[in-house]
């Protein structure tokens, strides 16, 4: 089959990583990727683009009008007539004129929903959720057209071996390391996060806040103003191939957002794959991943986050137990399982199209 994958911006993020992994993991199909990065004033992630081009997959940065308009679309696709279009959706539908058109040669349209809280538009053939927490966003869609496929991670990137998070570790030997890895922008991290961490008064503890974004200079300044720059470390953007090495230095992975509600965050799954216990807020799709007492600790308040970090710092046996549970959980969110689910979805669509010889009926009822 010919598969066209479309995303608003091909920057470094969860939806874009999922797109890349799905495309590269389905080599039996022909692929093309279209994104609107430049039109959105965003620089495409060069490593993602290079990864596609190294396998001779065209990655086209264009304006969304080229997908909306039939003539422009034909020019952009240049003879590539997709059987299936995977729209990695983040709340906007600039391609809807194509989706709702009734041409008999239309492909099947699949909306892969990465965002939370926004109702998906009717009209797509299928809907893929990454978390059951998103079900309310498609409660107007017939259930047989909705499928949950959680994000997956390549476990081979995170080999389990001897590491420094052993039950014999004593916090007096070296600092207890609390880390996080995410975009550092509004919504993803509280701008007062440094002050919050300081309020926990965790002795002999080092905080690593990895990632890049508009809030990075604000967070750095806050650490300096609070005279905590020797305790807070900001390594900046971490290339994907360096993520496992960074996570291997963490004793706990602490994930708190300001307003963003996460559905199936890859950052948490990667931390678990590295055997790092997770401390996070119990909202969105996170409780589908983190189970208190099994692979991490969930909190409902910022004070509770601090209490959990203190428990982990003072209890090596608990860290070891939760770390083993984290790795076991990650094995249930493997890339292999994710890709197997996409293969099943594509095969199901192909069967239906073979029977009907027309696009799947997209009527809402």
C-alpha cells in the first residue's frame, strides 16, 4: 500500500516521533510524509528529516493549502496516489476539504489523535487514540471506527544491565538525582518549577531539567536568583540517541506540567524503559501508565510530589522495586506492539476497501 503521513509541524515532539517510528517500522509499504513546518514558522527536526531521506522516503515541507486544494495536492504528491492517509492530528484540520470530498478514488483517512480535550471532527474513516483518556473526544463517532493504539518505544535502545540505582546505594555516597526531559515551554513545565523544587528542601539532591524551549532562560535565571545553580542542571536539547544515557543517570523521573494534559507521554515511557521510577501527576492518560506502588508514585498536589521524591530518596529498596516495575510496564508499551496494532489496522482497512471498492462509509450514523 501507499501511505501518506501528514503532520502540522515536523519538529521534535511526541506526535512527530510516533509518525517517524510508524513510517520507518512499516517498510513493506510505500511512504511519503508531508508537513507544514515552514508555514507555521517552525524549523523541521533535521534528524527526523534525515532519517526518512536515508531510506529514500520523500519528506515535503509545504503549505496546508497544497493538501486542501486538489490541483496543488496533485502537484505536491507528484503521482503518489495514497491508499491511506494518516493525519497525526494536534487539534487543527486544514485538510478537511479533502477528507469530506466524495471522490470515488479517495484514500481512506485515519485521524491519529495526539491532543487531549479537543473533540475530533466527524468525517474520517478511522480514529486512533493513544490513550483511553481521549475517548470523550470521539464520543460522537461510532465505536467500531475508533481504536486505541498506545505509543510505543524501542526497548532495544534501553538495555538492562548493571547501573547505579542499586539497593545498596546510600544518599550519603553521592547526590540523589531527580530528572525530567521535555520541551521547556508554556504548558509543558510550570514557570515557577524551580521555586517549587526548592520548597521541597531535599538534601544532597541534584535536579536535571533537560530540554529546550522558551522557558529555559527563565528557569535558569530562577535557579541563579535562588542561589540553586549548583543544584539545578540544564543540559538543554538532548538528541534522541543520547536519551538512554541521560536517563541512566536518574534515580527518579519527575514529570509535572502546568496546563498540558498528557495522553501517552513518550518521556515517561522512555524513563520506565530505563528502569527509572516515575513521580507524576494523576491526570490525563498518565494513570494508564503509572501505577502507584508498582512502577512509580502518583500525586494530586505539588506537595505530594515533594513527599514522593523524599520517600524515594530515603528508601533505596522502594526505588529498586519501582524501577523493576517500571521496566516491566515499558515492555507492555513496546514499539513492536504499537507497530503490530498499526499493521492490523491497515490490513482491516485494506480488507474493507477490497470488498467495497470504494472508500469506507464515513457517515456518522
